[in-house]
């Protein structure tokens, strides 16, 4: 099983990034998928989630209206479009497939700074 995130980087406040997470080794289309993040010195926190069909999404309050989660089951990929980024969005962002065995990616660093 692998979850491989990409798309992180350095961006100025107000900018945008699109994260991708490519899954392999399990039946991606059957899983809820989630994004989490962890800032230095803080606990990992939920960012967004999407059901297996992509029909329902959920967001942490501070991300609503700025972040958009989506998925392409044909490509075994989940995305996180992040707009209007703020310095407090700086964190390592992780892809997660929850279940009896939680699957996690290695994370991708997002830094929002001028």
C-alpha cells in the first residue's frame, strides 16, 4: 500500500497550491479519503474529507471556502486545491485512507510566507 503526496512548496500569502495524492495497493474507489496537516509543535489536524464516490465532502471550519477536496477514481488520486493561503496554513499535509488499517502518506510540505 502506498499513498504518495506531491504539490507542496513555498507560496506567498494569498496564493494557491494544488496537492495530489496517488494511491496504490488497495481498492481506492471504495475508500473515504482525507487530508490532514501538522504544523510545527502542533498536533495533526483534520483538513478535509471526501466519500468514495466523491459526492460528499467535509471541511474543517478554518478551511471552508478556501480549500476544495476532489478525487479521480480512474486515476486513484485525491486532490486538495488550496486558495487564499495564509501563513498559518504552513504545515506538512498528509493524505489518509481511514479504515481497519489506517493508510498514510509521507506528507508534503506547504510553506506560506512572503
